């Protein structure tokens, strides 16, 4: 594995979007470098433009940068407006090329819009219940995150753990 800068991470954020007690999942385009053809949830990478062009909220800081990034990515990737973004869990990975990623997984309410996919990103989508989600070739860990969201909606707070699919 190539040597990496231990302080520099790609930051991504994902949304488990809830609409009518179902969750939006999307299938990654077969042309994607990472996890082609796997089902996952919408999201993407944070960019400095998500905050640098905006006025700071305090003397030193921009607030809600992850939430703003997630709203932008969701709009770009699937055409939906979301709200009430809440933290679910986080995960890290070092990719085959040696680049480390930090992913912040969130849940959010559907606000408006119709799903419009960007073919270079995703080629299919489904609104699924937790039970139906088991039938899809989900990216490892996503089903467990869906269980966490289902439990969180019932008032059960927990850290990520493996759930039998």
C-alpha cells in the first residue's frame, strides 16, 4: 500500500433519504472506479467550494458545511431536495490507490422533487423498505446503516454494528 498523508482525507457524506417510510437506494454506474454496479445511497465528496465562496457564520468558521454538501450532492446526483439532516455514523477506508476516505453517513427527510439520475453516477434507483432492501446487492455496510436509521426513527440509539441481512 502506498504511503499516505495521515492528516489528509477525502471527505464524503451520504444520505439515507426517507419518504413514505421507504429509503432511496441507487445503483452505481458500471463505469464507476469504486464499487461499480453496487447498490448504495446518494452522496458525494465535500469540496472547498461548498463553503469558501460563502460568508463565514462566525469570525472564524462556516457552519453546516456537511449538511450543505449533502444537499448539493443529493440535488446533483438524484434531483431531490432534502431536509432535517441527522448524523447516523461514520466510516473510513483506504482505497486501492492509497487515498484515505472519511464518509459521514446521515439520514434526511425527502422534501421535494422527482428522482432524476445522472447516468455517469447511477443507473437505477428504488424506494425500498428495510425488508426489501435485503434483496439488493448493497455495498457492504449499507444494510446495517438502514437498520440503524430504522431503529433511530423508533427512538433506539446505537453505534454501527453488523446486522444479519
